């Protein structure tokens, strides 16, 4: 036992857990801990962006790339309130970060001191943060810290990862006690659950018997680092793979067995295969509305006509939307290894039996490519969206990291991006928090400094966090922002146009009596902040500009003017009751000769 300040104990525990970065902003509430971080500045680095939301997105993205956590540090009251949205982004997508929040001194609890939240209970910040974290702890004495820190770090990294909060009153940073550093938390991924032998037997038998099987993967496969096992299984049995955005790259998406994303903004072959499958093996995926055509039977999936094996390590996700025929509470990689061990001898024969299925899939792929490919070649001004996706794909190496923001720009990447490796395509999928890509790219770059990191970010989303420019310059983080500039909140404008008889209000950026399109000069804004920049209005110029920006190895912004009038082709549907859903633009109804699945209800 040694007498230690609370702040020292926290700092040493961060170091013991090899947490390299604390992303945080100062305030009177947390200066005690910042002083301890000063003492340890060669072992853990404090990076201070200009908004707490950015700090949390940086930590979130750092984890998604590295699968090793970082921490955030915010002060009492408003500073900590500023991370709530970003924490739910991490929570919805199962990303880990340790959110250290400061609070008022315990000696002043309930007296209404500066920045206390106390209408119903003393120092009540945990009540605000509780729904958006996996667990919140509030150690109120230094001798409570060892247990709280160990439990917090363990909760964050075990099972389904997620953000965890430790809320610490001001005095606890400063006061001393005889305390011992707790043992570090288990390394992420070292505790893994598996399936029972009976479950593996059944899963194996059903897979071998299936005539039209499909594997559907989600973030769970990425998080368990099961890409090689998934690829082996898919190749061994010849089973095609549909991926949710955060699963992308676990199977190289240029692989012939990769069908892409499913749902309204999915790829046509994925929706066709999903709804016609006789067996779906879902692993670490949760069938959210956007990857299930809002659960309308016959669009993306066709349960219960299709048999479902659902594997997840969170029991809450098993059967949330579709009751599984076989539910397996297990870690993705452990399950896949168990299954592969049981299968090895049978692969080739089964692949042969799937020939007719592969033939059908090849036809859907050909039809989809014939429909979409021509627009990827077109040069135009304003630039066609496909052109931006195509040039990014051509210029960026397979290990480049794409941090996607929110909006119609993201829909294009979900539909057409081909991720080559796991952990290279970061998406705010479950919560869609604007600013995630623009800010997260900074954390992603710190997680993989040797690889290009590019944010694809709408003009609207970027203007929510423009101060990311300052952080890139201050900390010399050479990222590239591609601003998808369509002069508006265009994804929402399109919803207005589709649902409300063309009535549009407050969704395009305009000025003056004539409603002339308005945006700041993003390149000028960047340059004023010390970031190199270019404005691109002709599609011919984008590719070279991107090559230059990636090669520059400095923070770089490309303001790319993209048409707001070209929409991604819907291949499934999406529904916001009571508004009527829309039929796909490129779906079975329009494909000559296609047969609707048994329960199709259009
Ligand atoms: C923080 C936050 N506020 C509001 C929304 C609702 N929203 C979703 S997309 C969108 C518009 C995005 O505009 P932009 O970034 O320009 O992308 P675009 O759709 O134009 O490509 C809005 C306002 C959100 N998802 N997150
Ligand atoms: Mg926009």
C-alpha cells in the first residue's frame, strides 16, 4: 500500500492498461486529474480538441480501428453533458471508451455549487449519462477508486464492448489514501464464450442441408476479429456473405462470395439472396430496420419461411426482431472455429451442391452491375455521386481507413463501397450522429498513423464540428476530409420531398430573396485554420486532387461539389409508420422474369 492521490491512481491505472490517449477538455472540475496527467505526460498523452463531442468520437474511432481502448476526460456539468450524443454513437455500435467525467466536490454535494446537477439528487450527472453507457460508476472516496476503476475497465472490454463512465468528484482527484493499484483489466477479446456441441452439430447439419444459404454478418464479427474464420467458412462451403456496414471488410468485398449490404440502401444481389434464402446464419448482427427493410416480410428477409440460426454474445440481441430457429449465445470467432472444426471434410461436396444458387446470384449481380456501372463512368458538373465513390476506391489503398459521416453521402458508400479489410470502414450506424466521421477520422489516424485516414463528410455534418481543423493542426494529424458538398441536409430534404408532397422547408442552405445556394467557402475556412485545401467542381479534377491530398501527409480538406438531385437506387424498402413505405426502384418487380418469394406482400 502506498499513499496516493486519487488523480495519481487513475493516471497509473490508465498507464497500466496501456491506454495511450486521453481525449479531453479542461474545466475547473478536472484540473486535478490534468495535473497528474502532466506528471505522466511521457506515458499517456492528453489530446485536447475544441469540443467534447469530438473527444468522444475520437476515442470511439480509435477503438474501432485498434480494438484497444482510449479514454475521454471532461469537466463537471456542461463539459460532460457535451459528450452524451457521442457516447450513444459508441453505445449503439458497441464501441468501447472510458469516459472519465468530473463532478463537484463531495463536501459541497446538495448545496447547489457551481455546475452541480442536483434537482432530484446530489451530483446527479450519472442520471444523465446512464442510458448512453454500459455502466456508470461514481466513486466518492479515493479508497473506492481501485474497485471502481477495475470494474469499469472490465465492463467496457468484456462481452459486448461499450462506453463506460467513471464520474469523479473534484476532491477525489486531490485527496490521498493508502491504496493499491488494481490488476489491469483483461485484454479485449481474451474472454470468449462458445456454443455447445449440440448447437454446433445442428448448425453444421442445417448448413450442409441448405440449398440457398446466406451468412449475414455484423459488427460482432469485426469485434471478435473473426474475418479469417468467416472467409474460411464462406469459401469452404461456398456460402455468400451479406454484411452490415460495421461488418464490412471481414470478407474482402471484392470476393465473389461477398454480396454487399442489404436493405433499402443495399445492393440488389444481397436483397435478392436474403429474401430467397432457405437458411440464414446471422453472426453478430442484429437485423436493425435499415438492414431489414423495416422488417417488411419479403423485401430483404423472409422469416419465418427462411430458417434462422442467430449467433450473438448479447442475449438481448438474439431474437429481438426475428425469433431464431437456433439461437447460439457465443462469441463470433469461437463459434466459427468450432463450426470449422466440425466441418472440414464436407466442404467441396457441399460447394458443388450450391451451383444452382451461385448461378442465380450471378444473374442478380450481372443485372445490378448493368444497371449501376454506366453511372460510375460518367463525368459531369455538378459531380455525380458515383464518381466520388469510384475515385476513392481507385485511389485509396486496401488498408486505408474511411471514416464515414451521416447523410445521403453515407448511403452511397453503404451501397457501393468495397471494404477490403476489417476495421477500415467506420460508420455511425445505429445512432447516426452527425460529426462522427469528421471527428472520428482524427482518432482513427492516431490508431493507425502509417495508413491513410479519410473522412467522407456532408457539408451539413462538417459544419457541426468545423473546429476539427484546429485539432488536426495543433496535434499534426494528417487526415483528409472529403466534404460532400450538396448545399443542404439533403438526405432529410429527400424525405420531405418523398413524404410531404414536395414541401421542403429548412433543409437546403440558401441566402437572399432568391434562395441562392449558400455555404461557407470550406477551402477558405480550412486555409484560415492552417489546413491545405482545394475546391472541386468538375468530376475530372477529383481523382488527382484526392491523390495529392493523400500523398501530402498533412491535414487536407477537399470541398467537392456534388449533385443533390441524384439519389442512390433503393433496392429494398424503409418505413416510418404511419407514412406509407415505398417500393424499391431496382427490385424484383422491375426485373423481368423474377419470381416474388412466398410471403411477398407489396
Ligand atoms: C447530430 C444529428 N443531428 C441531426 C441528425 C438528423 N440528420 C440525419 S442526416 C441529416 C442531414 C445531413 O446533411 P449532410 O451532412 O450535408 O449530408 P447529406 O445528406 O446532404 O449528404 C440530418 C440533419 C443526425 N443524424 N444527427
Ligand atoms: Mg449535404
